[in-house]
């Protein structure tokens, strides 16, 4: 199995909800660069991540699906 091992300058995690999303951006040394609860909208997200777009990896955190989906 092949794994993705490329290193990046910034890493972003997004915990998405209906009306808000928690966005956390870390640098390659695990220092927090951005950590806020923002409005769920494309414009708000782009404003938050724009300073880091030169080398950013984004992960989306899905809410718990519950046992009926297992």
C-alpha cells in the first residue's frame, strides 16, 4: 500500500456544522496559526485560509454518523 508522505507548510482541519465551522490551521512545527469558529460560508472559509494557500492541506472532520451507518 502506498502512503502520501509529502510535507507541507500548513495543515487545516475543518469541523463542519450547519451554521458554523471550526477551522484550525497549524504550521509544519505544529504551531497554531488560526483557530476560530466561523460562519459556514465559502467566503468566510476563503477569508480564513487565504494567507496560507501557498502550501495548505485541508482535512474535513465528519460529524458522528451513529451506529445505523456501521
